C-alpha cells in the first residue's frame, strides 16, 4: 500500500517534532510560580443537596466558559442531577438526568459527564442489576440543550 506511506511518515515526523519541542522547553520551577495569596478564589456554593456525592465537573469553553456540575443525590429518591455555572449569572436551575432507586456509584464506578460545545452534553452512569451482586447496568444520555 504505497499510497498510505506518506501520511504515516508525516504523522511520525510531527510526533518527533512535538517530542523535541517538549524536551527543549524550559521546565516550570516552583520558585517561579505565583504565590497562592495572589490567586483569586471564589466559593461557588453548588446547588447540590446536603449529603450528595460523586460529583463530576465538565467545562464547555465554546459556549462562554460554562462549567457543568453533575452529582448524585441520595435518600429515598436517588437522582443524578446536573447544573450549569456561568461567570455572568452563577448557577442555573438543576436538571434531573436520571431518577432511580437502583442508581449506584463507588470509588471506581461513578457518573461521568462530557461536553461537546454549544450546550451539548453526554452523561453516563450505572444502576445495580436486579438481584444484587456486583453486576451493574450502564446507561447514557445525550442532551442538546445543556441538560
């Protein structure tokens, strides 16, 4: 397949150039970093209910630096929820992604959130299989309107 050789060679050359650029760049030194006292911090006070957990953040820079927070609410009505934060308006109204008493999460399997730009989100989560045990079902949802 001679017609495939030039893309492979070009990719290899770009890869080597990238590695060479990284190796020649000066390393960041801790004594040249700004003091933490000069970095502005602002508490955001997320809209998650007390006792919520398994939070995931995702940033969508294509839509004006929107940050999405997804979390699981526990209690009698477990739910996976998402809310958007924007610098100009703070937290928006939370939306329910899924509500199910068998929603599950642990240190290795927790809900995930991705942004694709222009308010498009994808979420994935697990649910315990009927009958218990370690088995779980995986679910996913896509939203075109920010949740």
